[in-house]
């Protein structure tokens, strides 16, 4: 019998579930917190000048991208191509969560500040992993339903003795770096709307910069700057117009009046849904031009036909935007995907660098980005002028870029009700996984992926922002009984690779093919190394010049986050946060046919000669067999297929195949019993754990149809290994 382990509460009857709490998610602070004063005298006394000089103190990791230019290139070289084979585990720290972890640790004054799922912050002794304090922001777990891509967090910012945290429910918090005590907390969003924060704040000249997410459900995006000492709003830049196209009394007013308003029609779903354009990841301080360059997300809803039938470019969706660092006033923009229709966010890593682009190799300061749409862009950092762009993966939606960098779309890409299979899909050719840049080799390292998607117009689009609201039909291409071999074909189409990209020549220098998509963020070092993990658990070091794999270690959980490196008492450490989760782990259970080892998120820190062991998670087992009978007419199961794809697949896995982050409904006791199912799905019995009630979206008949579909999938899986994803 094949078994996988899942948290025990998932297999219990619904009546006792209330007593279970959040299984395997122990986020309470440990009782024996060490007095912080025993560790170091100065705590995170970080200033703009100190971050600007980060290159002179490579023993620290002061900001999310390692330095203001966000190159993630460290000058440390004790761990290098010669010594890396001796790299072993120095220490591990248990983040006490079974949800996704995407955090890059900050290391300053010997202390590591790292975030975990549900926006929990852990402060650790960076040399030993000993816990100093834990900050639990007390999030109502029901907000998990607003998180498109797991309840993740990518890290904190440090400045002037404080730690800055974006909380999943939209708060921005300042903590005392020494004690973890709350200094101030500000609500940065309208919490009646489905906003979330997963990205790391950045701090420049006394201002904390923070964006948000939520464009899959329906929100209006913006970037805000808050006073670092008081938490008061200093400026805000909106990325889409307000419904009346009137002034917001914001930094963005002038440019909307001047050029952005006219790129939007007067009607369409954007008027209600806010149009999207959330600033959920990249925010870069360009100290040379004293400006902030940030990446803007996709349209809401995705499908422009519904969002804005007038067919405009919809500024500033899917753009890089530069604003004055002091005032937020507009400086320039470069739109990567005009009139976005496919969830092609341009929030991916933005890296600033000097490239030999001028005559006789004269240097030019540029911003580089490899957004979801599959093109690698180089633009002038001072003006946003397009310099060059080429596809870094196979793409089918466009044939190239014109002389201004505007994509030349193929007409079919603007899909109708007949599904089209397209590359990239909504998960992108590159997602949030941090890219890095080695200035000695002039190479950008891209965690690239090929995840095709069937796009079709959603004939049942209602514009309801309380649920996923994309205008693209998530049921396109699914059916209760798939032809034999379908899953193998899908799996074979999912590809991931590490690409060393020459941004001057706009071509790959070398490529490492991975065994799956969703490979992790990158660390580049002057030791001639590139570090990268994979969601499947391998963490490896490659020769930066050739791509040869020099070292790897199984970290026993998802390893997708951006690794970091630091030095204490002459010892170089390499660190990565691990945890099974994120958008891909939620939707693409089918990509992991052998199942996934159960895991609890960790910080895993390596040093030369380290010999610690990464402990296995001790989670209980569930039988991978259907617990209820196959039932329901063909019509009922077909209806359940559509409702599942629309309402459940984003969390419980496409085709009802879960990779184990959240319960695999096929093997659940709750699926076996109509009363238990009703109490969870429409009754909200597990709402406090993030499984909200669907009473406003599903009738009892529709809910029961989903149950019939899930059980059909369970029995199909047992009958036919190929369609079930059972190993
Ligand atoms: C936003 C994410 C999300 C969506 C969308 C979602 N769920 Fe859930 N679901 C969860 C979480 C989180 C849990 C685990 C709750 C817990 O740990 O107690 C869960 C648990 C469940 C369970 C209990 C399974 C068990 O064995 O414990 C059932 C049944 C369920 N969901 C059904 C559904 C159905 C049906 C849909 C679609 C109509 C759906 N869910 C959509 C997040 C989601």
C-alpha cells in the first residue's frame, strides 16, 4: 500500500476538527527565548549609507537583494570552486510551519532575521541558529483565501535598529531589532478588499517602501512609502486609475492625467475590480539616479476583453516604473506586456548594473528584468529607454519585439472561448525566484521555466472579486476522465532550467536543465559559484563560468527561495530557507508523481566542514486510498469538474491532485461523507485554518457535484496509475 504523510487532523472526522487547530503549524514563540543582550551590543543599526557600502561588508546581507542594486552577488570567496565540495550543514532551525517558505534571510551584526509562512519573523544567532526571539503577527487565518499563491513571505528589511515586516493581511510593522517588540503597525490596504502582502519591504533614506498583491481576485495596485520612524504615509503611487479617473491626491496623479488615464476605457470590469497592477515583489533603489524602480503586476481580471473592452494598453500594468525616491513623482516607465491578457506580471527581479554597451565598451547603467512574459529586457536606468530584449525560453504568444521593445503578438494569443495552449502560462517563464548578476562575468542567472497553459475565455465570468476572478476559464482542457497518457504528457511539458544569460549579447552562455519547473532563486559569489535550490529539495552549487555542477545537498524540503551568504569570525556561511509550498506546489501536484516527503520549513545553513544532519519531519501518515464510494451521474461529475477547476484547484491542485501542501481531497475522510463535506465546504468549519466557506459561491448541489468529481478522481487514480498521479 502506498502511503503519504499528512497532518493528522486532516484525516479526522469534522466534529473534532475544531480542537485540532492548525496541524503542523506551530508558530508560537519558544518559552526559553534567549536574552538578546547576551549576543551583540549593537542591533541592526543600518542606515542608507551602510547599505550603499554593502560591497565593503560582504560578511553581512543587509537588504533583500543583498545590496541596493539587488545583484545577489557576494564578494565572499572562502567558499569557492576549489573548496565547495567540503560544504556541509552547520546548523538548521525549525520554522515550525508546513506551508511555503520564500524568505531570504537578512544578516546584520551577527543576527539573522528570517520570515516564514503567515508572516512570522524569527531572529537567530547567525553563527549557531540559536533562537533570539519570534514575532507572530496574529493573522486571522481566514485571510489565507486572498493569497493567490500560498501564505508566503519573502523577507524583512532592517534599518535604524528596526525590522520592517509586510504582513499577509496588509499591515506593515516595525519591530525592535533587539527584542522583537512591536514599535508601530500600520494598515496599508483597504482590508475589506482581497489584498495581501508577501514581498519584502525596502528602506531608503528613512522611508519604508511596500506594495501588495491580490490582482487574481480584484484589487487596485500601488506602491507606498512610509516614514520609517513613525509609520506615517509619505507618498503613494497608484498603478491603475481610480474608477472616475479622478485625482487620488497621490504622487501618481500627474502622470495619470497626462498619459495613463487615456490608456483605459471608461467601462469594463476594471472599474469595479481596480484593474490589478499590484507591486508584489521587485522594488529597487537606484542610488545613481535617486529613484525607485518597481515592477508592476498583471491586469485584474486577466482577460482584457472583460477588464477593458476598449482594448487599451492599460498603463501601468506589467511595467517597470521609476519614481523619485523622495516624492514618488513619476520619472519613466517601460511596459513589457501592453494590454496584459495572460497574467504576465513584470514584478520579477529588477537588477541594476553597468554594462559595456557603449562604443569602445563604454559603460551604461541599465535595469534588467526577465518577467513572466519570457523576454529578457535591458533598459536605460536613467530614462527607461529600451536597449534590447530577446526571449530566454521558447515562447508562443509573440514573435519578437519591435524597435521600441513592444511585443509583436500572434493574433491567436488574445484567446476566445476555444482554448489555446500557450507558452509561457500564467506561472510565467520566470516567477518570484530571485535572479542574480555576476558583474565580473557580466552574466545574469535566471531561474527559468516552461509551464504551458490552456487559456480560454470564461463564459461564466461574473466579476465577483471575492473569489478568483480572472476571466480565463480554469476548467479549459479538464475533464473527469482524461485519456490515458494525459498526465505523462503534461509532466513532460513542464520544464525548468538555470540559464546564465549574457545581457549584452542577449543570449544564453550556458544552461542547466532541471528535472522539474519551479527551480529556486539564485546566489552568485566571487568564489566563482552560483547556488540554486529546487522545489524538489536539491540545493546545488554550479561553476559560475561553465555551469558545471560542483556540489549538491538534499535539504529534504522545497528549496525555492533566494539563498544568501555571510561571514562570522572568519567563517563563510551559505544559507537557504526551505519549506514545501508556493503557487506551483499548490496547483501542480501532478508534477510530483512520486509524492513529496512531508516537511516542516527550516533555515539550513552550511559551512566548510559542517556535518550536522537535517532531521526528517515526523508527520503522521494517511492511506492513499479513496475513503468513499464512486457516485454521481456523468452530468453531475462533469459539473463538479468545472466547479473544482474554478474554485478549488488553486489550493487543492489541478485535477484534484495535491502535492501535499494542503490536504489531497481524494484521500480525505471528509470527502467520503456528505455531511462532513457540507460542513467544511459551505459551512466553514475549517475557516479558522484558511479553508473559508464557499456558501456564497456554490449551491448544495454544486458542492456535492465537486465531491462526486473528487471521488471519481480518487477511484480513477487507483484504477489507472497514469491518470491518478499515484506512483
Ligand atoms: C485559498 C485556498 C483554498 C481554496 C481555494 C480551497 N481550499 Fe479547501 N482547504 C484549504 C486549507 C488551508 C485547508 C486545510 C484546513 C486545515 O488545515 O484544517 C483545506 C481543507 C479542505 C478540506 C478538508 C480536508 C481534510 O481532509 O482535512 C476540504 C474537504 C476542502 N478543503 C474542500 C475544498 C473545496 C471543495 C474547495 C473548492 C470549492 C476548496 N476546498 C477550496 C484551503 C483552500
